[in-house]
């Protein structure tokens, strides 16, 4: 009697496990299909120097240069009510232009559900335009013609880019590493960080963010850095050759480089708040401006 | 030319109808035949071609952010952004913008006409007059009036700010916070620069940063309004 009761117990408890395993085996492919459905991968043949644009609301965008004459994109979305729209111009043959945009199908989708993450590989010489409202943007190893990146709150990181780079974020931090060509970086509250630039021209402005410049000033380069209330740190090698014009209205100016002071241009600022001179032969031109922030110049 | 005008025929009317398509690159044999027969229409065609050539050689100048901010504020004030099917879609329906050559030619002629008929101004006298009118104003106001060409960037910013306040509720909380932080940061700089200019009217750095802060504020507000509309 006890054995029969035990057998019955085993049978009744084994049944739900079996059903569970069976149901799971049915559900698994469905889950995989659903995951696949939120990920889109596309490849387009591209003409020389194509133009690629991306418009996104939230999510990370990563763009890398590669040696194929193709634009390859992988896009993952969080919600099935968000999709990737792509437009190729011309419709047949190698693309001169490829436009990607995140399309929110349901206006009720909000917050993180709007997220779409992009990963792109683009040919060298690509002309890039990226707008990502609340997402971060990263560009790596790209020899481009022109790249424009704009965000509202997302961070922007560009490394090993050659060409004309225009980056702007209202509240996000901007980092530009080993850029060559011409760089323009603007933010209101974000920090700006430049590492080892080889740029011929650099324009950088932030209102309350901090500016950190680490690297040399290549010969003939023209560098203009301006912030309103954040601090500015310039760290350069002893071999840097530049002509300096630095001024701050209410902040301090701390210089640890052996600058040869030149004739001070007409300015109401005291010598404690402004510095005009050359380091070595003054081959690059460096202009540093702040209203109430501190400017520090020192050797690496 | 009046003499030729008197001999205007039905062919001239047809020529006018077909000229636009011909200039867009379509094959229109009638236009070619008529050009050989009618001196007036030939002159008109040559003028339009010359205008198109001149227009294509004009450099593309990017207006300052203040100009776009001004345009946006005006359009916003006129309710152009209230509905998606606004003034732009109405313009588009007119089919004018799809035919750029005649429109560009017309615009050039219009601009030329305005330039030729406008009364001659004396900028130096005007500048002196406007500076004289500002004599009693505080230094900061004079600075703004000078840098923004007298139209008042400050006023544009105020209008944009009102439009932003009316719509900020529709922004996602994190986006709204980013915009508000930035605007507050710019407001601090505007206030401090104004204070500085009250004490030292000749402070060029304060003038520079004050103008930059207003321009940036206009850009940030424009960006917020665009974002709102793009949702």
C-alpha cells in the first residue's frame, strides 16, 4: 500500500516536470526567433566616398572604418514597436548615400523602450552624419571626409579619425583621441578631452564643462580652446613649439612652461590673468580663453 | 522691347508654358523652333539662362545661428509648428519647390529688382543714429544691440524660451533635465557677464562671452523645439 502510494506520488510529481520540459522545448525556438526579430543585420555595396547618416533617439552607436567597399550595419532594438528604417540612394547599384533612422512605430513607446543600438562598419572616405539624442556615439579608426556627430545628453568618443570632425553635445562629454585633420567640438555642460591630436585646426568650446588637452601642438597648427566657468588643463611635452595667447577674466592662470613673454596686446586684464608669449620657436598658435575658470599649462 | 511685345502671339504663350520644362532638361522641340522665330522670347530665355549661371556660381553662405533662431522664433510665434501639415506642406503643394531653376531665376530677379528699387541707405549715419539712441542704455544692452545688429538677439531668445516652456512637458524627463541644466548654466553666464559689464563697460571678454551665451542659448532652445517636434 505504501509502495503504491509512493509510485502514485512519483507519477503525479513527474508529470508537471515533463510538461514543463516539453513546453520549454517548444518555447525556446520561439524565444530565439523573437530575439532574432529585434536584431537586424544588413550589408550594402557602397560607391567611393559614400554618405552615411544615422538618426536615433536612444542607444549606442558604434561606427568603425574598414577596408571593404561596403556599409554593414547591425541594429538591435529593445521593443518590437521600434524598427530600423534604411534608405539607399540610388536604389540599385553601389550606394552613394545610405540613411538609417530609428522609427518608433507606437507613440506610447517611451524611455528605454525607444533604445536602438547600432554597430556599423563603413568604407574609408565615408562622409558621416550622426544624430543620437540620448545615446552615446563612438567612432573608431575612420579615415573620413567629413563627420558630424550631435547628441543632447549622450557622450561622444572619437578615436583615430582623419578628416573634418564636427562634434556637438548639449550635456554629454566629448573625447577626441588621436584625431588628424580639423576638429570642432562644442558642448554646454559637457567636458571636452583631447588626447594626442595631430590636427591642423582645433576649435573647442564648453560653457561649464572642463577642458583637458593632453598632447603636442603640431607645427603650423591653430588651436582655440574656450570655456566659461570650467577649468582648463593643457598638458604638453617639453618639445612643444607654440605661440600662446591665454586669458581669463575672473579665474586664475597657472603656467609651468618656460614661456618667453612677448609684448602684451592692449588688454585691461592684469598679467596674472593673461599670458602672451612663445614656447620654443612658436610654430603652432594656441589661444586659451576662460571667463571665471582656471587655466593651467604644464609639461607632461 | 515694347515693339516686340506688340507682336506677341499664341506661340509665345505656349513657349512660356514649355520653357520651364525645357530649362529642367526635358526635350521640347517647340521651344527650340520658337527661339529661332521670336526675338522677345529669345531674350527672355537668354536672361533666364544668364541668371541661372550666375546663381549657380554664387557662394553658399551659412547664416549665423542667430538668423536661424530668429526665423524659428518668428515661425513659432506664427504657429507654423502647431500642426505637422503647416506652412511648409502648403508651400510644397504649390509645386514651386520641385522646380528649382525657374524659382531660383525668379528669386534672383526679385532680389535684383529689390536692390535696384530700394532707397539708398547711408550706413554710417544709421549707425551713428542707433548708437545715439542707445546712449542712455546700460552697457550690457548696448553690447547686445551692437552685436546682434540691433534686432535684439535677447528678444529672440525670450520668444524661444516661451515656446520651450510651453512644450517642455512633452519631453522625456532625462532629455528635459539635460536641456534645463544647459539653460541654467547659460543663464548664470549671462547674469555674470551682465554684472561684469555694469562694473566695467569696456570688458571685451565679458562682451564676447555674453554674446556667445545668448547665441548658444538660442541654439539650445531651437534644438529642444526641433526635438519636441521630431517626436
